[in-house]
């Protein structure tokens, strides 16, 4: 089974070819970061228009890299949601039209399922079942993954996602878009312990998260301070330490509660170096194996969509002739 994967849920246009026997054959990605930087965030209309421009050239490049043509492709997978509806419609329309022209099945994939399965792209993939920490700009969830399509959310954020809190705090610090990565870079030169940020919801049982208060704590820490010295980096470090410790402790609790011995990290915040180190230590301490996708597959990419499509098509799942695009889509509702 060889699948062409298309990702266009937000501000990256990505295409990949995945083979069920040989693995990932190619992946191409075009990031819109430079275009959106002037606005301090993603402009949905601009994102959609750029996907229109980029998709066909990227498909041609990915097919050439994989030494594949339309006859060797068995199916097309595309991100059907959640995401920016205009951006999703571009990818969904392109994929279903291509599938019709090539007479290949086109299957809509849940964006978060793609992230959950991204570690399966690695040379030593995790086996089902496992516990997953899905941590990104839009989502922070702990997911009990029993099998393909069998997902149960055991904990999630009650307000901001961890990545969203990173981005908003970075904006308070005057850092450029995208703020989360810039904040992590600044924190590398910061001193730990200079600012005491709260560890939200660690003082009570349960697996849910809350990160909105950390933004307020950052705002209070910044008030009236001269940011020309090491203070800004110290605040970034204090904020990062608080998020990392909170995520790590909730993962430890979830592993104990569910009895899983495998922990998968997925989503853009999963590229954070300190988070990776802390979660690896948690796994070592309680005897659990921890799996990360390589950093290029933490953020949005076509490889994870092609992989998810290959697994679902191999399992016999097919879609009708219509296309699917959903701005909001609960992960636990997708099934097999």
C-alpha cells in the first residue's frame, strides 16, 4: 500500500509519500511563517490562498523524490480537520479531485490522529497500546491509545493549550512570531529559579491541565521591569520550567493510573528540548519507554497524514465520493 499524504490544516503546506512496506519515501513542506510574521500570527485567508499556490508543485516534487507516479499510488490521504476551515477545504478539494482523476480512494484523516501516529515513522516505533501526550499550539491532551482509531482522552486542558500559552507569553516578552520556539531559545540563556511561576493543578488529583494562569503570572513578572538585561531570559526560563514540570508530572500520574508502559509524545511542543529530557527521565524512573518523533515531524507535516492514511486504507477503510472538512472534530469520536 502506497499513499500520498496532504496536510493543509493551518500555515504549512506539506506532501509526503508513504509505503506500507518500505516506509517513508519522501516528504516536502512549505512553511508560511515568513508571510504571517508581519501580522504576528496566522491570517486564515492568506494561508488558504498560499495552499492553492503550493500544493501542486509540492505533489510533483514528492512524487519525483519517491520515484512514484499515479499508477504506483494506491490512495490519497488528506487532513480533514480540525483546523482552519478555508485551509482544510483547499487540501480536501485538491485531494478528492486528484483521487477522482486518478481513480484512487481519497480518505480524510483526523489531524490529531496523524500527530499521535507520527512516532510510528521512526526506526523503533511504539506498539499499541500506549499513552500519548498530545501537546501543541491548539491542544494539550493525554490520550489512552488502545489501537488504531480507539482513543480515549483521560486528561486535557481546561483553557489554553500549552503551545498557546508559550506563544502568548512570547508575545508579552516581545519575541517574534512564531513565539513558542523563540521563547524556548531565549530560555536557554535564562537562570532557573529566578522567578517562581505556579505549577497549575498539580496541587489536586486528576489529569487535566490549565495554562491560562501562567500567562497572567508572566505579565505580573514583567510589570515595571527593565527587559534590557538577563531578566527577560530568566522569565522565559521560569515559564518554560513551569510548563515542563506540569506536563511531566501529569504524564507520570497518567502512566501510573492507566498502567501503560509506553509513552508517546506528539505535537509541536514535543520538540522542546527540556520537555524531552524531563519526560525521558520520568520514563526511566518508573520503567516506561518514551517515544518521540524526530523534531521535523513534531510540527505539522504530510508524512504523518500519509502514514495514517496507509494504516486506515490497509485496514479496509474507504470514504465516499464527497470530501470532508471540519474545523472542529473531537479525537475520541473518529473510530476505525
